[in-house]
């Protein structure tokens, strides 16, 4: 093969890395010369494609990614039957329910005349964007409200250009996200991969942060829950629902730590006077965790995994070492974190009732199972193996059908916690 042909083949192989879901992206440009040296030749000396090396490098890159972000779990990508984009109606309901409250906060509290704009660009971020379409709905609602605020001040000619950053874990399906961008969007779009529990942007570079249905994910499972010698060891369960107080306390401590880091990072990145809207799973102080719809689903998932362990499909030790890094916060916990941070004032904090998930569970167990699968398949498969999810869902559906006939829906209540903050 000539050098020119080899170079062309190498370009083609790199393109295939991107097609196969391997995306090289980061804050610093990667020298292409070093990239070529790092990637072993995809062709042997006879010019034939070396599939083994290609598969090897895919695994190597996947392992490197895991080492950078060991607890990186994402929603199901693509647009298939089990995808998040096709099974996120309950999350979209939260965005729609909070729209009027967010509009009012922007109208009354966002002082556009005092915000520092760079190059006439207004920067908006959606943290935990997943694959769409919910993120596009949330972003458009915010931009429409900001434009309306400019117009209400007779500043039509000063409406800036908008730059929207879509953030999620590095393993998120950004390909599906950007392939789904609204064709008539009136903003520039960019991806920022990485955990929102740490810094993502330069200081004082963002004007508006938004996050919906993402902050209930912890950065990791509390270590005490995986330690057999700890009082918080969560043997036989996958969540703190119906567990002992030690398990709940471990989760609460992890949430406090994560939220502290989150607010610290955002305080540095947002401009003074900037606004942040957070929508996350909420619970009233003193409410029994097992009486929220999400808690019911987590308990059923844990019971389904234990049933599979008894059947020998998976090991019971694997179940004992598996916990969902999900936490539902009270308004008091959020307010305490905000006050401890000291950089934000609370514009609005409100609990919004949500019956949709419970209604789905009672009327359409199949859909409830699909929703659960779209959000937990990644974390379950990485722990138990990619082939187990079908059996998990079959077991879950059978249990859900049986329980749905017996439970009293009036005993269960879901909440969303809406928090609107302004940078002091």
C-alpha cells in the first residue's frame, strides 16, 4: 500500500471509530499526529483490514473512558423501543408543569441590563440533557421567555445571539441528541461532556443553567452501603427504600456532598445575576419513602433481581453489591445546601405533585417497565451483564401486574422539587 492509501485508510478507520460510538472530545484539541501514533494500524502488511485490532482498540477506549468516569451511567440512547427519547413522558411532564413558574421568575428576577454579555452571546446550559427531545423543549421555553423579557423592556434590537451547551456524561448518546436538533432552532449548539458534580465551564461564562430529572442521580453509591462490615450494608436491596436508617443516612450524606460540589462549581461558572433552574425528584419531609412511586419501582426492581438470583440466573452476591445511586431530596435539604454555599439567593422553591408515574403503573405496566428499562438498563447491564435485562424486565412486569391489583393508589404520592436560584 502506498503512504497516501494508508493515510486514507487510517482516516476511514478513525471515522469508523466515531460511527461506532467512540467519541473523542474534550477541552483541549488532540494532535492528529499523536492520534495516528496512538491508534495501531487497522490494516496488516497486505492491506487487509485488521478487525481484531479494531475490536481491541474499541475495548481499550471503552476501558479508558470507564477509568476516567467510573460511575458513569446514562439513559438508553438511540430511538428504539427501549430508548429514553421514546420513554420519557413523565420527565417531560415535569418540564411542562414548571414552565409558567420559570417564565414568571425570568420576568421578575432576571435583570438583563446588568448581565455581563460577551460577544453579544447569551449562554444557556442544560445539565443532564440525555438524548432529547425533552432538553429541546426546556431550552426553547427558556429562550422564548428571555426574548419576551427583552421585548417587554423595549430592547428588541438588543436581543443577543444564544449559545446553548448540552451537558451529560461522556458515555451519553450525543450522536442521537445532535441528529435530533430542531431544524428551525435559533441558537448555536455545543456538547460539553462530563459530570456536573464538578467544573465544566470557565469562570463567569454562563448566564442561565437548567437541569431537569438529573440531579437525583448521585455521583456514586455511598461506600458504606457496599461494605459488609458497615451498619449501612444494604444486603438484598438495591436502594434505601424500606432499608434501615443507616442506609438512608449514607445516601443523604452522599447527596449533601454531591450537591455541595454542584453548587460550588456552578457558583464559579455563572455570572453575577445569572439564574439557575433545577427540577428534581422531591419528597415531603417525614414522608415514608416507600410511599412514593419511584420507591415502589426501586423495590420491585430489587425483588426481581433477588428472584433471578434464586433461579441461578445471577449470583446473590452480585445483588448485594448493587445499589441504585438515586436520591430523593426534601425542600429542607436543598435549602440547607444553598444556604451553606452562600452564593445564591432562592427565588422560588416549590413542591409540585405528580401523579403521572403512579397512573402509568396502575394502567399500563408494560409502559412502566419500558420507562424503568430506559433509565436503568445501562447501570444494571454494567453490573450484571448485558444479557440479563430481558429477564429482569419480565420478572419486574410479572411482579408489577400482581401488586398493581392490590395496592391503594391514594397511599402513594409523587413530587417534583422545583428550585430557582439567582447568583448573588
